[in-house]
C-alpha cells in the first residue's frame, strides 16, 4: 500500500484534485495511513469502526487511482 501511495503522490495536480474531492473523514483516514498508523489505530483515533476505515480507504484509493494518467 505504501508503494501505491508513493506512486500516487508523484502524480501531482490530478492527485491533489482527487484528494481534495474526498470527504474530510476520508482525507483524515488517508493522512493517518500515510503517517503509518494501522487501520485499528485510525479507527480508534477517529471514532470509526475498522470496517469503516477499510471501506473509506479502499474508496479513496480507487478515486486517487482513477485520477492518475494512464
């Protein structure tokens, strides 16, 4: 996952626009994941279930992937 995130970060503007389009909670989930927190710690910090964290992270990664050029 970290390798995928590093690749997305290199993309630049399309990535930034896609990240800005995420809802604030999903942005927080992704930022905490980038900081190295595990899903259970992210859930605890944000008051979410682990399943909610996983779902938000998966949806965010799909949205960010779609923003990357082919």
